C-alpha cells in the first residue's frame, strides 16, 4: 500500500512537469513574438531607406530563418486553441506563401507566412503598437539623417508634374515615404478609434497637406483627405448624439416638462414625424448595409479591374487611355508586364527598374505599381488569391461586428493598393496579420474564454 501511494505521488509530480513547461511556453512566447516582429519590421524598413545596411548578409538571413523555425515550433508547443476554420485558413495562407517562396526565394514571403501563423490568437492592438513604434522610430531617424546631410535626401523633378520638387526624406522614393506615413496614420487611428480628438484629426490633415506640398503625392493626399473627412463626420455625429441625449435627459428630469412635451406632440403631430424619421433611419441602415457588403468585395473587384485593364490595355481605346493617364501610366506598364511574363501559379523572377534610390535617371523604367498586378505576376495566382482572401475575411469580420470605422480603414488600404505596391510588404501593411489575430477579444467568428469557445452571436445575446 505504501509503495502504491509513492507511485501515485511520483506520477502526479511527473504530470506537473509538462504543465510547468506549457505555462513557461505560453508566458514567454508573446514577448519573443513581439521581439521577432520588431526585428522583421526594422530590417524591412531599413531596406526602404537610404541608410546603408552593411551588416546584412546571407548568413544573417539564414539565422533569421532559423529563428523563424524555432518560433513556429514554439508556437506549436504552446497548445493554443485553434478552430477547424482557422486551421484550414492557416494551412492555405501560409502554405501558398511558402510554396511561392520555394518557387523563387523572395525573403519577405517567408517572413510574412511565419508572421501570419505566429499572430494567431495574439492581440492585434499590441501588434499594431509594436509595428507603429518601430516604424515611427525608423522614419524619424531617417528624416533627421536626411535633413542633416548624413544620408542622401533624394529629390525628384518629374516633367509630368511641372518639375515640382519631390523630396524623399531619406527614403528610396517620395511616394514610399508618403505611403509609410499613411499606413502609420491608419495604425494610429485604429488604436485610437472613437477616442480620437479634433487636434489629432487636424494633425492628420496637416500630414496630408505636407505630402502634397513636399512630395507631390497626389494619391496619398487624397487618401488623407478621405480619412480626415470620415473622422470629422464621426466626431460631428457623436457630438450631435451627445447633445440630443443631454437634452432628452434634461427634459425627462421634470414631470411638468414631460407632460408639456406630450401635449405638444399631440398638437403638432410630432409622432408622425418621428415615424417618418424612423422610416428614413431604416432605409439608411439598409443602404449602409449594402455599402458595407460592397466594401467587403472591393478587393477582388479592384483586383479584377486593374488586371483586366492592364492585360487588355490598348492605345486605341479612349477610355483606357484616360484611365492610364489618371493612374500615371500604371495600365501601360502593367500591360508591358503581361507581355514579358506569363501568369504562373507560383512566384517567378520579375526584373523591375524603378526610379527610387537612384541619383541618376534610369534609362529603362519598368515598375509594377499596382499591388494586385504586382502580386499576380511576381508571386503567382495562388498568392494573389490568398491576399484577396485575407482582405475579404478581415473586412467581413468588421462588417459583422458593425464597426464601420475599422471597415472604412480597411477600405482605404484596399483602395490605396490599387496604385501602390505596398499591400504585401509587412513594413508598411501590418493589417495582413489581422486575419488570424484577436481583434478586441474576438478571433475570427469565435470568442475564446476560460469556459470554452462561444459563437459571436451568443456573445452579442449575452451583452444585450
């Protein structure tokens, strides 16, 4: 009997070892993930600037890939809760990226696949905070070094823009600098949301004017203007709603006032007007619901439009010539890309010669600015499908939760990438990690708590 009790005690102690190890893994994985994310963003940001990165070599790249493998194994050992839908999604997204990386070794594809997998269940606000902190620090250091003459501050004068000076502020190209400013602003707004103040909105407006005056970035300026307009409307509605609520509260505070209001309502027919307002509200809600659904599908719609117009571009079409002129020859260069390269399932080497980072003007310019055309020709059809799936899933999640501001921010990213190539670049766009990350306690269509997994509909019923 005594030996049997000793056996039970020893087996219980043995079971404590895996539990302690599992607790250690969960406790320190989050810190390791944010350190890895910060290093990837730092490395990627430096490659977009004129700061010389002499320490980067293939050996460091191999060490970084080994560290990524260790992080993946660490994540697998953390015994995280995965739903069946998340497993299928992770296998498709990460698998397509890794297979494309295997076809042609674009390092950023491998890093993105690892980060999407590691971000599963992580709090997206913390991801954005780390990304924004590193991006802002690198941007400030780059601008200071460029303005002080420590690194090259490239200035471009384009004939089509009346030879206006376009400063890059230490980055490879002015539009790259402006794109980083815009994505950092979106991250900041996502973190602040409805707590944002008028002073912050005014600062965003100043940034938009700055991109126009100093960089002649017309697209980024337009995006900043749309963002400021949306935030301004949100603040005005919130102020009006608070004013109406205060007035109703004051009116309901007095019994005499309530009786007077009822009498006035019966005399003037206010009840009928209230019914009409409710009818108008229902119509507006239905209209906004259709707009939200259209935004969810905007990524594949924009991708199809840019790909088809680039593929079948012809100077004989007046409409395509007009669009090409508005988009600054993006259809023309996209058409050249389709003539030089075939559409493949996986990645291929596409030689591009841009104007960024060059002191002298290049003799041959060829660059695929549109993210959708760029991903299709460089990374393959499967990767493009994966990126569109990420955009549709994340936008549809915000539509279901009714967060129209977040949905609008995602739409700005989708629209910006029609003519910008930063969609798949983790140093600019951290919102790709949202697909498996936890957004305000929600993960995909499920909520994970200590009691188990509950559907989002059950959560809304409980909150109601």
